[in-house]
C-alpha cells in the first residue's frame, strides 16, 4: 500500500490526473480520495496581477507580429519564400 499526498490542478475537462507509483502500474489500483481546497489557494484560481496582465499583453503583441494565423493563398510560393536552401555535397 502507498499513501500519496498531492495538490492537483483540474484539467479543463474537470478531471484530475494522478501519477501512479511504479510498483502499482501493473494492474488495478484502489483509490480513496478526499477533495478540498488546497491551503493558500482558491477554488477559482487567483486573480491576475497587473504584472501578469502586462506580460500577457506583451506576449500577444509578439504573437500578433509573427502572424501565424495568416491565410496562405499560394502554398508553393509561400514555401519558396520561407525555404532556406543549403548546399548538399554531390548535388551540383
């Protein structure tokens, strides 16, 4: 028997993912769980600080500058534009 104490953050679908010790990975595992809000946290997560909001805004601005969501009208021309040819021995 192993006793595990862990603070887990629910996934977006509401599930919790618990790491199982190696010695218990071969078959069925009985789990007894007590769920409560972890000490020092809230059930809804913490509110973003002004610094966090500033960092997020900067990250989105950098992402916008990269423009990864643009529509590529001519894939062949786009590939030729971004491709960096390199010398291959024996291919003159």
